[in-house]
């Protein structure tokens, strides 16, 4: 176990992708963090396989976008084929752009991803990773949590004091067990064989991501990152794990998709997937994230992505609470916001699974005919091909003006490309936003920086129209700090000027009748503001965070900053 800090602000239990990312997000915000991982060595197994544009945006917030993205691939196409190999539906991912700055789907290698995320922790001297250490108990009081840890190898025990504990320790979460939170839902009866391996390009027989909707043996096959290939096959009644993992059985199964003689198997395991959710995601100062809080069928590839969304939602709120910039009650909005979206994503995955898992000839035939027929309707075809059935990133209720979704309030803000004075080439918008709240609007709109509460990190982003010369804008001659060098200063708001490279930002503001938009640190829209309304928006934000300068007035005005901005 080595030397472990006896007192930290946050203890993260589990250092899989969700735990490691959570620790990176906390580290980037200066939170002293201890990460506890039972395994003494990296997991080394390619379990999770896919992420989406929202997940890439979270990696971007953690400052690890290039490292993560460079080791992934973006599939251009996903096909659904029947037993005869005939395509009855396809998603054209290369033609799909949800506007968040990244491809809608990417495949990665989990061992490589975990190495990247753990290496990211080395950037933060206030973040410590304790390997070969497990949680064996915890006790809470009004001021924090006493976490009892044990060295897996020696049995040596140590008590660590933390203000908050985050259980990121997976489906068999020791954290969830310690606070006695039950799961509800169902497990699927059919076991699956998951096979991963490495294969040279010329030995690949099916080059596109494919759901093989064979009513006798449903399967999923796809090229992966770094020369890998992933296949999953449903077991038939009577087939055993021992039989299915035999080399000759694996070779026969993979043969239609890759040359088995040139396919080097790295993992072949039998598993059963689940549709489960914890009855609550918080017990006092203990929170559950990722698989510790929810598990869903794999048909949307959203299991890990949902855990990353949890991390993005909770980490900035914890940071504000720990710094005294927000009331602890703000933390209740974590589950309020995340649970409904996670449930919707899981239900969509279940529905997609029903298409995939037709288990008799008649049902499969009806499915094939029906799906081909409805896709002759252009709107339906676009709905399928452009992946429009995926739930949008939006919160129904939570930390936003008015407390509930209203138009675009409560939705994720787009991330177009911008030009920044002093920075070469185009950048994704988030690179200019920093780690705090953002007030974004057209250059020249009155957005008094002094209206925002001291101690709250706020950045004003002034948007100039496409085609505006960078020369002469603030920062073009080096007279301002590099906006990409760090978060906004908590002692008061700062300003960054950007040029709207493709006109997306200006068009968004005009379309929604706003002069300014207030963004949360996780890039969700907090409020829309018309000219002259910035001071009121500042009061409403203070009230939402639980520390308003004049609470009664701010609370009374909260409802006036929704989709139809007040005057």
C-alpha cells in the first residue's frame, strides 16, 4: 500500500476508466484526491470497447483529448444484417454530426485507455493512486467519511479521512455494499461469448461494424483500435463456457469475419449482461458512479459513456462545494440530473436489443421486411441512418435557471471550431472556455464582469463574426494571458475573444433569441439572457448555487431565464 495521505478531500474507490477519469477531473480542479484500486497491476483486459462524442468531450475537459483520441478509430458505418447477410438497416456515422466537436462513435483499446488515464494523474501532485489496496469499510459523520483500507498483499490496514467518497468500483461495488444500497432491475438469461484479438488488415473478412441478426446465433463484429477486432456471440441452449472457449470453437465462430489462422486471441470470456440501477446514488457523503450505480445492455455501447457522464456531472459540483463556492445541497442535483438520462439510455438500448435479438425465423423475417419497408420513408431512413434515436444530452430537472429544462436550457451546448487571437489555427470551442462557468455572447453585448460573484470562476467569451481579422482583437499581440493555459481565475471573471469560424455560435444565439448564454462547467446551458439581463443572470446563478448575495430577490427571478428570455 505504501505511504498514503491520511486526509484528503475526495477518495475515489476504483481506478477503471470511470474512476481514473473522475480523479483527472478532480485533479484538474485542484481537489486533493486519493484513488484506491484493488488490483496491483493494470487490468489489461479489453472489456469496454466504444465511446461517443459526449465522452470525447469529457476527456477533452480532463486535458487528455489528444492522448485518448489518437489511439481510437471512428467507424464510418454500422450495418444490421440478417441470417443471410442481407442488410436491412444501416447507420451512416461518417455523415452524422451531433455538433459536439467529435465523431459520434469511436472504438478504443481499454488497456491503452487506462494507461493514458493513469498517466494523466501524474500531472497532479495532489492526486495519489494507491494500488493493491481495497476498501473494507467506512463510517460517516457530519464532517466527512472515515475510509478503512486494506493492503491486498499484506493485510495491513489504514484509516483515511475524506470529505467525500466516490464509488467507481464497478458492478460488484464494495462501496455500494458498504452503504447498503440495493440494485433493482433484471439480468438477461442468455450468456454471450466475447472474443477480442489482433489481426492484420488483409486478414479481415468483414471490414465494417456489423450486428449479425441471425435468429439462431446473434452476433456483433467490428474492427477495433490498433489492429484489434471484437466479436460477440450469443450462446445456444446447452452450450457451456468450457466448450465455447476451446480454440477450435472460437476459430469456427470467427471464421466468417476474420482469418482464424491470422487472428491472435487476446480475450475470450463468457458473460451475461444486466439492466440494473441502484435504488439511490447517494448515501450521505458517499456517491456511486458508473457501473456501481447503473448497468445496461451493450447494444448502444453506452455503459462506459454513462459513467463518464456521471464523472463530468459530479466533479465540478464537488469542486465548488469543497471550495465554499456552492452549498452542499447542490450535490443532490447529481442524481436528479443523471438518473433520468441514464434510464432513458438503458431503455433505448433494450429496445435496440429487441431488434437485434429476434429469436425465431418468423419474427426475424417480419422484422427484416418491416424495417426495410419503413425506411423507404425519407424521415424514417434519416432517423435510423443518422443515429437520431439516441437520447440527446439533456437534463429534465436540476441546476439550471428555473430548475427544469426549458427549450435549450438544460441541454448540452454545441462545440464548433473557433479562432483565438494568439493561438495558431482553429480550435474546438471548449479549449477557450476554461474550467468554470462561461458567459458567451456577441462581442459588444453588455455583459458586466463585475456582476458575477467574487470567488466564482467565470469567463466571458466574446464572439466575433466569421471572417473577422484576428489582428487587433484583444490578445492578438500577446497582451492577454494564453486562454488555453488554464482555467479562469477564481478571483474574478476574465475575458477571451474568439472568432466564430463557421458562424455556428452566432446562428445558435439568433435561433434561440438570446444575446448571451450562461454555460455550466460541464458545457450544459444554465440560462439564456437578453441584453441588459446579465446582472440578473448572475444573481440567479448565485441563488442556484445556494450562496446568493441577496437570496430572496434572486430566487424570485430564477424563473425568468428560460427558453424565452425575459426582458
